[in-house]
């Protein structure tokens, strides 16, 4: 069989009616969009302003303008880079594993005939559990005094939360369990959009299931995969609940969101805490820009091939 890629579906022509409907949609959504921008812009601008001051709630009279001094302090502090590496490890490992498992679950939900509703409900149950509740469940399962994992696997008195890597293992495992259904749901939406005639054409050409996956299914799911990766990466990068509940940031398991919380709430250092929050926001913007840029590049290549 020749190694061929199924042609993408032709782009529909944009009619005058479609243009009018798009304009109407923009007009209807504009008020809500402006309200959302206003609500989110104020705290962001205020955080930027606070980040330029040396300001503690315990010493309001000692507020002092330091310019970019807080940013220099944060970026030259090893704690920031340790938390950055911890956040990066959690994000990369959890998102990669969730993408693989999510596609497998999406394929099962798409192909199954009998008991489809039951299977889909069972797969999506973990995502319906509140994150805080999920974190406590995993914490109690792996704790020495209340857990059952050590007993089941014969690990004796091994303390999962006593070392960095074992604690990160539990945190990442809980993240994968909780949010894989979210990715599988997004991928399922993309999977149903793959034209069945492409699959049939590949079968007629003698393509194996593996070849159809790589040459037909995945190329036509790039938009859904990109959206799933973007949403999940941004969510994982801002992880807070699981480290906070399971380890309280001990043994180098503190994340960037946890660091911002500790400075703002625990230490009431609003200057440094705001600087960390702004830096965290900028990293989120960079991640989103990378994904959007990659998606546009891929989309332009597809159009060029046509």
C-alpha cells in the first residue's frame, strides 16, 4: 500500500448569511466579553501596581516603591526556580500521560456500542469530583496512618510524602486520575468529526489500524488535540490544590501557585506575592501564545497543501 494521507475536507464557502450571523454573534457576546475583561483587568492591574512596592499588611506605613526590585528578588531566588521546576515536572508528565490515556478512553467511548452510556458515565466520574475532595482521597490512601496502599503492595512503613519524588508521584497520579476524563471528552468531540469516508478509503487501500490512526485519524483531529493540550496544560501549570493538601509544599513539592499563595496569604507580603502572581500570569500567556502560534502554523500548512 502506498503511504498516503487522506485529503482534508474542503472548506465551506462563506455566504452573506453566515457573515451576518457571525456579526450578530459578536454583537450579542460583546457585552459579556467587556464585563469579563473589566472584572479581570482590575485585579490584574492592581497586582502589577502592588508588585512595584515593598508592601506588607503587617506594616502598612512602611510601604515603599521599589520598581522592579521585587521581580529581581524573585527571579534570583532559588526557591522560584525550584518551584518552577516542580511545576514543570508535574505539568509535562501529567499532560503527556493524560493525552495518551485520554485518547484511549475517547476511542473506547466512540467505538463501544453496548453499554455506551454506562461506560461514558464511568469514565467521566473522576472529573465530576471536586478537586479538594479528590486530593484528600489520595492523601488518605497513601498516608501511613490511614492509607491502604502500603498494605496492598507490601510497602511496609514507606512514607510516600516523606520524599520529593515519591510525593510528586502521588500528586501526578492524582492529577492524571482526576483530569484524564476531561481530555478524553475533548478528544471524543474531535474523534466524531473525522469523516468516516476517509477511514473507509484507507481500509480499501489496505491500511492497517495503526496506519489509519497516524495517517487519517490524528491529522484530522489536530484542532481538538491542540485545544485539549492547551486547556489541560494551562490548568496543570496553575496546580495548587493537590500539593497544598497532600504535602503543604514540603520536600520541594511547592508549585508556583502555592508560592504566590504563601507570599500573599501566609506571609502577607503583597509586594513579592504580587510579583510572583504577575510572573505566573506571564508564563501562562507565553504557554498560550506558543500553542496558538503552533496551531496557526499547522493550519497554514494544511491550507498551503490544498
